[in-house]
C-alpha cells in the first residue's frame, strides 16, 4: 500500500518526515478499506498520545486552561500539516473548532476528517476533562456506514453533509484552571513549533484567505463581504479591490465552493436535497434548486 503511493516503511518511521498530503489522505482511505473498518480514523484518534503529535500535542497539554490549549493547538497545526486550517471561534453563544483541507486541489476525505476531530477530543479528555463531550460533531462528507460507532466515540450527535468539519460545544469549563503553566517550557515548545513550520508564503493570495473563511463559516455564520473583511482586518472596499486584482470576487469564490460541495453531496443518494441546501447555507431547497440550475443548466435531481 505504501509503495503504491510512492512511500517506503523507512520514510514513514521518521515522525519528522514530510509526507505529501494527497498520499497521506489516500493511504488513510486505503487502510480503512483493507481493514474493513469504516471508522478506522476515529478509532485511531482515540489511541493517540500527546507525544505522537509532536510539539503540538505537548503544547496543548501544557496549557493551563482548555481555551488556551485549543488556541495553541489550532495555531500550531501547521507544524504538522500544511494546506490545512483549524480555527477556534464563537458564534451565537456556542464555541466551535473547525478543521478542513485548505487547498482547492485536494479533496477532503472521511478518514482524515474523523481522525483529526477524534484526536482533538482525545487530547481534551486526557488533558482537561475525561468526561468532556461536544454538543454536536459536524463532518463535510457523506454519512458513515457506522454512524452509531462515531456517536459512541464522540459521545454526541454526529451530523454529515455539513459545510465544515467541526466540534460544537458550550463555553462551560473553557477558562477553568487545570494547571500552573510552565512559561519557560512553553516558550521552548513554541520555538520548536516555529522551527518545524513548513516554509509558507506570508503574502498568501487574498482569495485563498477568503476561501478559508468561506469554508469555515458557510451555513454557520454570515459570509458577506463586510463580515469576511472584518475577520481579515480589512475594509470591505479594500477586500473587494484586492479580489478584483486577483481576477475573482467573493461571489465567484462562494459559488465555486458551493458548487464543489453540491457535486460531492449529490453523488450520495442518502443525502436529501434539503440536507444539501442546508450544508450550502441556503434557506430552503427551492433557492438551492435555482442556484444549481444557474451553475450547471440542469436540475439537482439530474445531477444525481
């Protein structure tokens, strides 16, 4: 299986070896199929130890409160994986931490998504509260064949066909102090995290940053020009001009993401048109029907 994806056993033994993201995602899916286990990723996430995540896991478990732990975990994720985005945010009185592949060229896959959220839940229970459970767990992909097992692992309702992979939870216990932080040790770990971060272009395209916000908030929070500009620390007109300078617009980015999700979800007959519309942030199926017809020239039912 490794050879088929251009990897060797010697290469994957090194925890600091850089593995191509597409190969990693595909190997995870192949492994689940070979094992005959549709929730392999979620199961493995529950066996992870902090050291398995390198400095990112250690940094989270050195944090005094769960809030600081989640903030540090999300911020340090790029030390382990490029082209991914994890954000800790609040909306409508609820907290959420979302995870997605931040690359239009890479299709998100179920095992990686379930593994990532399961791992995060495992770290929370190990470091802060063994009884912790989210209110809901959201996944972008189609329903698993063993939704019941995922529900037991997360101890919460699991929803599929959502706009992002996320844990939704309340604010209770976020700021409870669990330990006195060792400031010197945290500085050392954070320095190591910075040393491990793959070289990235700090002047990344504005359109890529906007796409990341759209993916996180679609169906959960407003995705209009003003709200996205505020999140990026820009004026709405400045954001509009910057996107025009890159040959695109918020409307084009939003339509492209919605169409990509729609094509994926319509391929699964288990998802109703109403569920697809909800995942895309539409108020009802009729609005989605019209939008899809405008994109493709055919009705969603023909897209199935």
